[in-house]
């Protein structure tokens, strides 16, 4: 397994462009290393809006398999609120 991409604490419209650029560079790097499965850590996410979720939705539409690891409660709650629980591991979904 390759290195994880760490989402920023503020995954919102104000950080979306910078995060997108860093995420694309990381995906390219991981692909060049032959990684076939990517891990995106959401443990630091404390603020999340639609722009941040759209960024991850775009990753879902790419050719790369990925999953969220260590999601913060804010991230879990946002995924539940808009029906994106498939991004969460079943262990995360049981969190209160």
C-alpha cells in the first residue's frame, strides 16, 4: 500500500483548488509507482462543504480505486447527510 493522501482540516471552497492540485499530483505520483489502490485520510477534516465533497466525487469518477481511511466525525456526518456512506468503511458507519 502506498502513502496516504491527507485531506486538510478545512476541506471547503476556500481550499478546494489547492487541495485539488495536491490531490491530482499525488494520484499521478501513486500511479507512476504502480499503486492500484489509493487511500485518502480524512482524520483531520474539521470543516467540510459541498466543494470538498465534489472534489472527492471527481476522484470517484476517475479510473483509480480509492477509499477513505480514518474519517473524522465531521466527515462521517457529512457523508451520511448526503448519502455517500459507500465512501465509509462499515466500521466507520457504526460510529456514533
